[in-house]
């Protein structure tokens, strides 16, 4: 994944490696957590009242794109196809963050760490959370 595939500030002001419709579909899939047909996803989109009604073929294409990106699994059920998340929300988020930060850490380590330190210095709650995460990761590394 390249940096230019990252979309910052979507409708809900989040970063995503997916387009807005892909993000909406995968969020529905994660919330449901089981096999869903295209028509089920369409129903959920319509119930949310967010935006215009999408064509069946559009939702099907979005879901197939997510299969191609390895975010959904697909199986046949008669004439229909069913889909289920292939990756958890947490694993997806970790992958996106890793794809963005890993090259920065390798090529711009000091500026990256200085930026993170600057952000944490002004936010006690985040600093405490970071300190706990760092201690847990260090303990995990010692056990390995």
C-alpha cells in the first residue's frame, strides 16, 4: 500500500485505506460479524439513511473489491454469494498503521519520534496510555 491510498478525514473524520463506500460496507460487515448477502448489506445501508440508494451491482462490485483486497471472504449459496470479514477491524487498523509508519520509522525515525513525543507532551491522558502500551510491549518482547 502506498501513502497516496490513505484517505484522511472521511465523513466520520477518520483515516482509512479504503474508499468511502468500501469503508461503509466493511463497517457493516464487522458490525454484523457473520455471513451476509449483498442484499443484506444494501438493506443496512438503506436503513442508515446515509446518502443515496445504491444499485445492487454497485454494492456487489464493492464487496468483490473487498474480496480481491483480502478483506472479505466469499462463498456461494445457491445463486447468491455470501460474504464475511476475512480480517478483524483491529487487524485491519494495525495493518494500515504499519503500512504508513513502517517506512517513516525506517527513513525518518528521529522526526517521527520527535513528532510523537511532541504530541504526547501536551496530552497527559495519551502519554499515560502510551507509557502503559510501551511497558506491555517491552514485557512481551522479554517473554519472547
